[in-house]
């Protein structure tokens, strides 16, 4: 058991060490881990050169590491519920493991990686998690939503660390259960959105919501923070996430109250935001729009009518930073050939550009802490190449429970 605990600590520490999201650290990140099971525990000290791993050429690897491996499992949801994140995320995870092994593994130890599809089912999530544990996984990656994340945690029972790749569910992180979000949670992203809207001079807002977590919770928190800061939410309209494409009833309500100064906030998917905006503009309503990470994660930079839409996202792909380096490595021809046939056509994201932070998160070593900067971007109709050229335009401080420095970007 002690040996397994040491391996788990090593794996978890390795995942945390290679944080692509921060270029403030030195090129070589040193991470220490140890067995916390009692007195006489042995500390594990090793160094990971994250930048060297990301820059690895899979066609020119060093001698393959040997010996007992560290096994990382991904309980991924490839169904239509979460496939937008976990399909490319699981591929990105494999690519990161390939890069690590290409450079000699973790302190000379090879890393193995296995993906189990939970198929949008809590029951399958339990079986998939147990299969990964029986295989010997010492750390797990998890799906975006708590419906499937909680069964995973029930199965691990607090004995194996679980890193939820693209999730922002506030109900999932629990240090006692060894459960972690790789990015921010919904409380933080909605708070940051409302704070930024207020700082940008917006005093009137319209929300589109759907009862329940995420699609309802984000607008709820946005409303609390926006009104506490002196703003007014003049209208809330309900809709059916994913399904609704005819917003004529809601458009009539918005048209009757909007004076053109409002910002519309919603956690809706990119396609729906584009359709809603088009229908509002069709009746002469010209307002601003603010989405969540779902906008970016479901192809917001590639849908029609996306120009000027603000949205919170999981990372900034500035030229030359770690996210950009990883994304370029992931998109190289030999990788594209290996992975393209596994990708589904929905939603409309490009082949090898992992959405919703998976170029950070699903690679398992990209573990953002909740206090890291939460980026706010503004979409542009420019080409994807130009979208990578962004400049900070404002700074703010989140008032959420995981407060930290905030900053935003707008596309070039």
C-alpha cells in the first residue's frame, strides 16, 4: 500500500508540475511529492523540464524509459453530453504522455495511459472507474459534469486523486476526496464576468438561463454580483440548452425592454448564442454579449456572427507560450494523422485544436490552480492565426471565494 501511495504522489505531483498555463515559472519546474500515510514517509524529489517536454520531437525521441510504469487513467465522457471536451481532451492526454515518454519519462519512469468512455451514464462511469483502478491507475482524469464525476468519486473513495479536466462544477472539488478542478469553477467565472461588465461601464444586463447547474447557476451568480455592484438585470429569459433554435418569443421580450446599452449574459453553447444574436439583430436589437467557457469550448471562435462576444475561457494561447507550443505540437501532421479519424464532427471545432482548455488540462500535467488568472477574451471574425495574437486590455480582481488576479483579452 505504501508503494502505491508513493506512486500516486509521484503521479499527482508530475501532473501538477507541468503547468502549461503559467509562463511565469522557470523553464525547469521542480516538484516534490511524498507519502502522507504516516511517520517515516519517504519524500520523492524530482525535476521536470516542462518546456523540453513540450518541445519534444516525437520523431526523434531519447531511449524509451523502462521499468514499472506510472499509470494514468481518463474516465472520459465521449457522448454528446461532454464529447466536445473529452474527445479532443483524451487525445491531448495521449499526446502529452507521448511527449513525456519521448523525453525519458518522469524521472526515468515510463507513463502509461488508458481511456475508458463513461458514455454519458453514471452506471458506466462507476464500472469504467473501477476498471481503471483495477488496471493500476494511480491518478485519474475526469469528465466535465458532476452527473458522472460524483459516481467516479464514490468509486475512488478518496484513495486516488481525480483531476476533472474541463469541469467548472463547484460541487466537484474536495480536498478530502482528492478531487480537483484543473480550471476555475462557475462561481469564479460568473463573478469575473459580472465584475468585468461593471468595470467596462455596463449598468443594464439581460440573462438567458435554464434551471439547474451551469446553465442556471452561472446566470444566477452573474446576477448576484452584477446587482451588488450597482448594475440592474432588466430581464431574464429561459431557454432549452442545446435544443432551442427558435427564440422568437424571447426576442419579442428583449425587443420590448432593450435600449441598446445592455449586455446579454448566458452560459449557452456557441451555436445558440450565434442564432439568438442573429434573431435579435434581425429585429433591430444591437447589444453586447458575454458567454461562459461553453462559448469557447463549443467552437465560439469559428461560428458565424461571433464578433465582439466576450467569454471566459481556460487559457490564453499567446504566441510562444506553453499552451501555444503544445497546440502546435498536437497539430503536427503525424499527430493529426493519428487522431483525426477519432474525432466527431460535432461541435464545429477544427481537427486538432483541443477546445475548452484541453490543451492545458487533459494533458494531465496542465493543472491550473483556482487562484491563477482567469482570462476573458473577446471573439473576432479574424482567421484562427490572427486570433492567437491578442493583447491584454484590462485587469480586475474577482470577488469569488477563490479570488485572485484577473485579466482579460480581446482578439486582434
